[in-house]
């Protein structure tokens, strides 16, 4: 018995030592690689002022070039990136084509430079996963070890871009399967995330954290809790709008019987025309608008209207459907913060910034099915005082959004309601949902009662 115990503990010790070393090394390498991507992106955005005209006029040509680059050199770099990485983890033990790394970097920089409404976290995760896959191939790791390292790469990439190492690490292991956290990869993901984040800071990346002064004006009271619950229901519906809009616009765009290059150029033209009509705040990363929504000293912001989150959703859906390369989470932050700011002005004017922050993390939770990572992100970005409200908002919105996801390759491992039946283990895009038979009987009985009452 003692011999078995010693054997077990020795094996665990060597396993932990192995993964501490591997994840530390991979985190440092990915932190440096993604930092290079972020630096290139920052330089490209700063160089817009050198153009003799408004930068977004280049968008049709940038989308055209992006589509050509991706189709020619790295087809798996298409879209917002994260869903391709999730698919690679589930279907091919994390094997990713090395060409994704340079092509995804260049395509994303082109898209964002010209004003495409996308983010930088998806490419960061895909680049991180690509680096991990490349190193696994070079050193001839087993398939199972490569899969673990690629998941570490996802976490490291997110941590580097977000500036939230704990949330980034949790996000990497929570986003793969809805309802399951992969505990066997938790330690290496944490270490890779911390290593990547620290490396990025040492190399000069500066992150934005928000001092929302919650400790001054927010107390735990019943009225505010009810308002947060209502807001969470609203954010769940907003998330459903985002998921549906992005998928439907992509679906209908694919059906247009013309070349993908014509679609790319045409989509760019549509965005340019929309920008001329409604303003420039909906193109690019939109970080300025996010900061305004989360600024506790600005209760009224000219650029944030009741329809702002809807227009950002439209701009993002068109950009991605037209072949733009980049992540979807930064637009989700924008949509969440502005929808929360709008709702706060209506239901709780004294807590507008709180609701903007709750929208920021709740819409993320619901669209990506990551309530735990989103709650932790709220604490890392906004402070511990928001934790209880953030947890409430993140979980409720996660449930309300249903069995859908902005990442169509996520695997479903849970039901969000016991009244529904579906096949567990399917990708989100393939699941069929129906009511349980006994629930159908209840509904049918209820309908009959209504008919009888109507006749009386």
C-alpha cells in the first residue's frame, strides 16, 4: 500500500515538474510572439495619420487583399480565429498549419488598419496556438502533449492580449467545451498565461485597467440586485442578437452568387458608406468608445446612443462576412459596454458605469459560454467590489443566451434547461433542440384549458 502511494506521488511530481517547465517556456515564447503582433498592430494604427485621406477608404482594398492572402497561403486563418483553434483541438489534437502565424498577423493588421470592425484577441489566441503546435512538431511531442500545449497556447495568447492572466488562462480551458473545464490542463494554462503576460509587460506592452470607484458608491442592496438580474436578462438577449447577426450575415453573404473577391470589395464599400452615414466610432477596435462607456466621470457620452451596440454588431458582422480577419471579442466588449451604458441610463442613472462594466463581461460570458472566465476578468479589470454582481450577471446571461455560441466549433456538454432535450457531445452548430415529451404534454394541456376558457 505504501509502495503504491509512493509510486503515485512520484509520478505526479514528475508530471507536474514536466508541465511547469514546458508551460513556462511556451508562455515566454508566445508572450514574445504575440507582443510582436501587438506592436506591429499599434504601429500600423499610429501610421494612419500619414495618409492624405481618411484611412477607412482603404477598407475595400484591404478586405480584398486579406481574402487573397488567406485563401492562397493559409485557409485555416479565415474568420475570427478562435473557432478554428477550438476545432483543431477537438478534431486533430491541436495540429495547426504553421503558415497561420504570419498570415493571420498580416491579415489582421490589414483589416484593423483599414477600419474593419474586428478585434485582436482571436488572432492572438490563434498565433499562440500555432506557435505551440509548431514547437510540438519540432520536438516530436506525443499527440496528447501537443493538444495540451496548444490549449496552453490559447490561454497564453488570450492572457497577452487581454492583460488578465488568470481570466485568460481560465478562458483557454473553459471555451473549448460548454459546461466543462479541462482540469488536466489548468496548471499549465495558468503558468503559460502568467509567463506570457509577464513577458509582454517586460517587452513594453501596457494594459488598460479601469478604476470605477465602486467602493465609494456601490453597496450590496436588494434593489440593485434586482436591477442586475434584469440587466443580465437583457445582456442575454443582446448576446443572442450578436450571435444570430454574425451567423446570419455570413450565411446570406455566402449565398450571393459572385466571387469571394467581389464580396470582399463590396462588403468594404458597404462599411465605408455606413461610416460616412453614421460616423467613425463603429470601425476599427473601438477602444476609445469602450473607455468612454467605462469612465465613471462621464455619465453622458455623445457617441453612445440606444442603437450604438446594434450598429457595432452590424459593422462586425459585415466585416467578418466579407472576409475580414480578426477577433470578435473586442467588438463584444464594445457591444457589452455600450448596451450596459444605455441600460444604466434608464434603470439606474447613479450606477451607469457599473452596468457598462456588467455588460462588458456578461455579453462576453453569454456569447462565448465562459461565465467563470468572464467573472474573473471583471475582478481583474474592475476590482473585487464588482465580483458578486459580475458573477450574477455572467451566469444569468450565459443561461439566457441558450445553446448557441459565437464560436460554432464549441462542443456542448450540458443542457441549460432540464425542459429541453438534445444530443450532448455535438458541435454547437450541429445540435438539434426540442422539448422533453412530458413538457410538450404540459404545454398541450395548457393550450386545451385556454381553448375551453375561450369558448366559455
